[in-house]
C-alpha cells in the first residue's frame, strides 16, 4: 500500500523577537509532551551491525497501547528561524512522523508556523493519527499560548542579555524566576512538606543568607521537574542577581542539610553535553565515554567535570522522562545544525552570530575555527572526506541574514554544525568547587577512588610557611606560642577564603591552598603577608610563600581530596626559595597580565634570581616580591 502523509498545523503571532520565541518553540522535548506523545527509553544502536556509520539513536515507547520503536536522526535547526525533527519507525503502525516550525520575524514580533505530520502505509496508522489529531492540534496551540504568556517576563529583562549569549540560555535563566506555566514548563512533582521543613530548619543554622535560603526552597517547591533535574548554582546566581560563590556555598550547605544532592556530570569535550553522571567523585574514572559522539575521552577535572545538584528524594522525587532526546534546548551553544546529502549543495539564510565560532561535522573530525567581527554577507562551507573549507565574504546589512552555502563533496550525508565556541554556560567545574572552602569542609571525604588520578589542566597552588616559630616557642613557651600559631592559621584561612581559594591541608606551620585563578592567589599572598606582619611582627613571626600554576592530578590521600604533580612540587619549592615576608613565583607566571597587574601595585621592583629547584631539570628564573 502506498504511503500517505497526514498533518495538523497552526499559526500564531507572538509578541517577542524570533530568537527568543525559538528558544521555547525548539524545546521539542516539552513540545512532544504537550501534544500528547509518550516518553521513550533511548539507546544507541548500529542499524547495520559492524558499520559504525550506521549508528543511530533508537527509542522505544508505547502509544495507544501499542509498542512503537523508532530511529531518531539528528534534528535540523537554525536559531531564530526553524527547527525540524523526524522519527523513522522500526515498529508500529506509522512509517514516520515529526514536528517542524518556521519563524518569520516581524520587527519585535514573530509569526510561528507549526506543523505536526505522520506518514503511514496501513489503515491502522491512518486511524491512529486521525484519532490523536485533534489532541495534537490542541496541545500545539496550548503550547504556543503558554510560550506567549511565559515570554512576557523575558521581554521585560531583554537588556540583561549578553551579546554572545544563546537565546536558549538567556530564556532559561530568566524563566527560573518567572511564572511556572505547566504547559511549557512541565509538571511539578509532589514535595514532602515535612521533610522539606526539617531540612530547611537545618539549613537555617548554616551561614547562608535568609534570601538565598528562601530562593532555594522556593525553587525546590515550585519549579518543574525539568527545571530542578540538574540545578546549576552559577546559573541561578545570575538569575537571582547574587554572588556566584555565595550561591554555590548555599547549595553545598543545602546538600549537607538534606535539601539537595550533589552529583558529578562528565561533559563531553566534543559535543559539550553531559556524557555520564556519577553520584560520588569516587565513581569518576580517568576516562569516560560519550555515547552521542561514540568516543572515549580523558577526564579533565578542571574542564569536563561539572558539579550539579538535584532535589534530595526525601524532599521531592523527580523522575526524568525523555520525550525527545534530540532537542536543541539541550545544546544551547549550537546555533545551527543542518543535513547535507552526499554530493549535494544547499543554500539557506541564517542570522549567523558574531564572535568566536566553530564549524564542524557531527561525525568525523572535520572542524574549522571562525572569528567574525560582523555578520558576514555570505558564508560558504565545503565538506570533503577529511576536512572543511570555510570562507566568509562581505558584511550583511543591519537586520539581514547571511546567505549560507553548504556543499558536501564527501561520499556520505553529513550534518554540519555551527557552534558558539566563545560562549560557556554558567557551570560549576570541578576546579571551581574544589577551591571552595565549604566543599573542603563539608565534603571532606569526597575524593577520587583510591588509585584513580584525575587530570586537572590548570590549577594555581599556593604554599605558605611560618618563619620564626621555633624561636617564638623558646622565648614565650609552648602555650603562648601555640596560641599565636593557631591565630596565624586563622589569618591564613580567612585570606584564602576571602580570595576564592580553598585550604587543602596544613602541614606543621605550612598551608597548602588552591585557586582557580593565579591573580586570586597573588592577591591572597599579599594579604597573608601584610596581615601576618601587622598582627605578629612584634612577636618575630612572619610568613613566606610560593605560587605556581599549571596542570596537576587530583587524588585521594588519607581519605581526602589532594593534589600532586610538578605544579604542586614547584609551588612548594618556590616557597622554600622565599625570604621572610616575600612571595616567590616564576618569571613566566609573573608576566601573566592579571598577575602582573596585582604586583605592579606594590610599587617596587622584585628580587630577581635564578635557582635550581629539586626535581626540575632546568635553572628557573624567579622573582621574589617583598609584600610587607
């Protein structure tokens, strides 16, 4: 029997710019739920065994009491203009079906044309679609009406959007404080008010502001399941207009109080999407696998491990239901994704963003970096078997799109992506949380498994040591000298916390601390020396320090998180080279613009010298900055 296609469509004008409207229209996971489709379970399969190129995302669900199974090829979209997705059914009465939307800007308003379609070659498929057609139309219309209501809050805060921020990221951030519309946002799971109140009482005893406690509780109580599945403290900090570290500290205390759970998401370096989730840092291994990209990658704790939070099940149980795994909403950094058949060309128009872009194919390693200072009038991309040729021409007039020409000279169909490589989501990376004193204090046993070494591409390490303590013990006696040393540690720990670092451990009179930024470590070192001089100089006590930045390894030592490697060793050796009241670092690090700016404020020249550092082959050029 010949295949017949059936459809329902609707059109609506929404009072918001096209890219902002697109952000919610393209959230096909929520669209599929709104139009009445069932959630599916997704896996990756080689449709032709042994042929890696045939690997596709396959889903299984139940519709109208029937088992349905489909292949979900990558969706196609252009931010602010269109999105199209199609399912090709392996089992079930329908041969294929899908959803497509086109958006036409009308100044600050947008015309939205939405179409749901299905193709069947048997009577059962036709009857099934006709049975659900009215429900689908109503669901689509309700979803567009919900978007129109929700975007009122977005329009009011449009001035807060960064120039390079993707529309989906901006809308997500704004709506976290908006009205929770059940159609577009999704259901809100039941909250155990008794357990919530008990955990809130425990959190009230922590050093967290009342405002942050109330915002966090309101989020857990009122936001949809989709919104609270993976809470990002830095993203919420922007939405709430509060300090990032204060927000993260609040979540850490909330995890200790039993309101939320801390999880570790391993993000793929290629697609930049969560590849694995682990309940504990001890479950994270040195290598991970991304099913979407079908690659193994080395886990860099500083770049690819993200700390996320979800409601504690005793407070609120949240079940993840996936209606569409290919939604652009999950990939806000991807501006556009388009299919080009083998040997074919396509011409389209797109509002290509300005800034740092990455053009790549979905499969293979073809990629090309592109930096645009203005929207190009024309963008040509040619795909060959092993490379991309990307060319830009001219400047598009204000308010017009770029003409994009795509050519595929390879032997297979390809999906081409344009990504905002210069934009990063507001996420808490492993190096950031590990430099939080609250994490070190509250989660002291959260560390890699014994024998597992997690690479960190960049971390700044500070070592301090107290000078004059031996003579102080002899002069003042053990009790008084011990009290002074403890007071010294308080000064050191307070300075580290103030400048965004975390104390890893103390060793005798020494402190080891880590920072995500070498400039923060530099500012901290100056304050440490000056405060120690101010408080303890009359007792003959002062401090000396060493700072170094570079790669290292995160390990478990004495059941705690610790670090080792050349960077750690050099920082310790630099501290040994310092004079009293001095911080020593390499000449190379001193030239880092942010570090140089810190030490220029001292107003005098540093002590320049060369030294052999134990374990380092070459002689090192060092600088010692007197900070007293």
